[in-house]
C-alpha cells in the first residue's frame, strides 16, 4: 500500500485533513501528516523567541523537526508539501534527490521572496492561475494550475431551512470591509439577517478585545452590530453555509482565481455571490452556477434580487452544487497531484 506524508501547517491541516483522509480511504493509500511548528501555540515569550530566533530557539525547533523527518522518511513513497514556508525549506534538505516530492501552493506564489529548493520538486501546483505566467516569467519555472476543490460535503451538517439571509466569514481586509459596510447597511435598513464572523480585531487578551472592539465600532458602526469576532472550525462554517440563503465571497486583494471558499459554498447547495473572479482553467459559469459582481453596490443589488426571487436562487444553487460534486471536490484535486504515485 502506497504511503504519503503531507507536510503542512496546523491551519492548513484543519482545512484539508478531512479531504486527505477521504481520498486515502477511497484510493486505498495511507496518508499521514507532518505538522509544522505553530508558534501561536506558544506563550508570548516563546512566541517572540521563535519569531526573533532568540538564543537560537527557532533553529533548535527546526533541527528537532528535521531529525524526526530523517528517522521516518524511508517509510514513505512520496511527500507532498503545502506551501513553502521557511520551516518546510529546512525539512526539504533532509529528503534525498530520489525521493518523490510535490508541492501545492494554496496561497499565491507572489508571496515568495526566493525560490531556492523548488527545483527539487517533481511537480509544482498552484491554485492561482496567474502564478503559471508569473513563475515562468520571473523564475523560468513550470507551474501547473489546479483549483483547490472542497471537502465540505463530507461534514455532518444538518440540512435545514436557512436561518440567515446572508453570510460571510473572513479575515478582515480593507477591500472586504468596504463591501461589508454597504452590505450591513442594506441589511439594517431592510431587516435582513446577516451572519458575519472572523478576525476583525485582535482579541488575544482583555485589553486587545476592549480597544479593538471600540475602534472597530467607531469606524464601522453598522457592521459592528453583525460581527462575531471569532474563528469558526471548517465544520462549523459548513453549517453556517447550510443555514444561509446566500453565501458571499470577497477575495483579498492579491487573490484572483476561483478559490476554495466558493466550492465550499456551492457543494452545499447554497447560492454563491462573489466579487470578480478569474475563471481561467475551470468549467464554472457566471449566471449559471453562481453570481459574480464587479463592485460593492452591484453586489448589494444582486443580494436584494436573489433574496426576493427564491426560485431563481435555488435553481442556480442546485446547478452549482451538481457541477462542483462532479468536478471540484478535494478528491479531484489530490487525484490530479498524486496521479503518478
């Protein structure tokens, strides 16, 4: 039985564990995980020591992880890296030239400051279509495009009548807040129910929570009424999508390709309304499988229209669900990456 080790962060493990294990079960392979050190789990002193490498603290942790990989690496037929942080670069040095290695970027490669080590991978994949041209022009390397499919249909959610008119869960950015201010204003004036959660201000301690909430409320008084400043697990988020008539996606400024959040929404049979997306490389169509808006004001108009036109909303959502289940699950993504192993 083939055995694969996936090297990834704690955050990405939470996102993708379910999908990887489902693929392993369906394909009759073994997939195990090598979780990179997460300094956010440390107390504040050790966190600073890690980030600043005080007294070689980060070097010691990297060396410990490298030693462990050295002891287990011969158990595996292939290694899959998710993104390429410095910790992964250290681990890559442990693996020999003959060991099969692939890498999947689930964030844009434009974030990379240097690419030393990428030449050691058999295949490089990215969810961002523009990375193909960018990597070829900037570094002369070949990158394969693959959309990151969803595993949200694997969660044990309760398929019930929606409780919310609209939902969006995110990390706050300037662009997202500009959209959300207008959407919140629409909801407030029209008595619509908006579920909005994520990281909007720092809340690591009491003082951060107090000051952050005060500043956010002063700048975004209407939006503040709807915001839950908390993280949701993927399974909790899947239930939020099921509980929503319309689910929104608003990309951060550096991402343009059709992202995983969109498939997460569509596979659960809810209408996706998103800002502008680059649809190159995928068989998904605006106004047939989902709805795309080119600005915040138009998004509000689309929300209003599809809340008032239930039949059209459900028809679009059902078609998006059908197509996603056929072509854009996480199983499809991993099958493409691991096809030659």
